[in-house]
């Protein structure tokens, strides 16, 4: 169980908020959403929060498989506890296959990489493998062509400008990028990445509220590889599918030496998200990733397990442990 919990804690999350709580129960693990860590400005519905929690769910599943047990997953198993996102219990014993072992080993190596990538394109077999990883969790991963990339970049740039002009956004960003010394969450300065010397790639500027912070300029790739992860439908179940699919894609990318960074500003603004989604076919964009080959980056901090473990409720009639 400790291996599974540590794996879940290593999942990526929006602004490294780590919005999850864990509970050991009935021989398994409950994974809950901690809505106190929701980003109220850019994530008012909690969509990205649930995607983050679901990434932790996927890690726990992979770790349990890696330990030799088939995970039995129940999503939103108790209507009386709406923040109980998943319950994972060990099922039959099963020897992990090479794919499971590779994914489990990649959990600790996966990083968000906000540095420049090389100009090398992803080989078609790698793109196919990443697409299959998303499909295995019920999502669609589409690689943008040249026109699509230009459109996504333009919409991302527009959304980024809207956010930067919003004082509430800047205040929220400051709360997660100006951590006091020793803080175990948020985005530390060393993870901000350099600034684009040509100002053409609209990466989120985590140093926006720290204008005096010295950051080097760098040349980012002129033709980035962008992929859009979408789900059928849009709601809590779809968001949980998206988070698990996202993490399977990220682990698969790590296995293949592919770096990844989210570019999700356009999905945090309703108008631009609508333009990227294919609502006529009930397909909703959930995550945009920039993929490529780049230098390794350091891991972001993680909260100790003691801060994320909560006690089992005294009775089945107890209300959710997490404030709604």
C-alpha cells in the first residue's frame, strides 16, 4: 500500500497543487479530491482538479499491478461522499508484464518539462503508442497538423493574455509560485523554465508575478508538436477518464524518452475551449500537451504522505472527510 500511495503522490497536478487525499480502507485505497486546493480563478468547476486526482488514480493502479495484484477500480463509489473519486482494491495476483513494469518504473522519472525542445519530430511509432495509451483509458489523443498547431497556439496566446490581465489570476498564481522556504507544493522558481527570446510560444509564465526574478532567455522550437486529449462527454466521469488517460500518455512518453509540458490556458477559458472542442460530435478537449525531446529537469516538491493520509470514517453514515 505504501508503494501505491507514493506512486499516487508522484502524479502531476495543476500548479503542483496536489489536490488529493488518501485513505486506507478495507484492504485498499480511497483517493479523494481535496477541494481546498482548487484553483478558483482558472478552475471554477474543478475540472482540472479532478484530472489531477485521476492522474494519481492511474499511478496507484499501475503501482498495484507492478506489485503483482490486479487493481479493482470503482469510480465515485459512494454518492454520499462526492469527493471520494476512486476506490482501488487489490484483486487476483498476476505477474506484471513488461509494459506494466516499464510504466511503473517511469512513475518516478516523469517530469513536466518547460524547457525548449529540439527540432526533432516524434517518430510515427511513438505517436501511435501515445495515441493507444490514451485510447486504453477511454480518451482520444489527436496530433495537431500545421494549421491546427497555428490555431491552437493562437487561441492559447489569446487565453494567456486574458489571464495575465486579470488581477485575480495574478493573485492566484502568486499563491502557488511564491512558496515560503521548505514548502512541499506549488511551482518552485527552478521549475519555471526560461523565457522564450522570440516570445512566440505561449507557455504559461509562472514568473509573471516575480518580475525581478532572473531567468535566462532561450530559443524554443519553432514548430512545436502539440497534441489534444479529448473525451466523449464533459463532466465528472469524463474528467476522471481524461486524468487517467493523460497520466498513461505521460508515463508512456517517459518510457520513450519524450518530454511533455501542458499548455492548457485555452482550455481554462470557456470561449477558447469551445473552439478547440468538437461539441458537434460530443468530443471535449481536456488537455493540451507540448511534446518533444529535451534535457532532463528536476522533480517538483511533493507533500509527505503524513499530510495526505486521512482516517477511515467511524461509520458508513459519516459525511465526506473533505470539505465540499
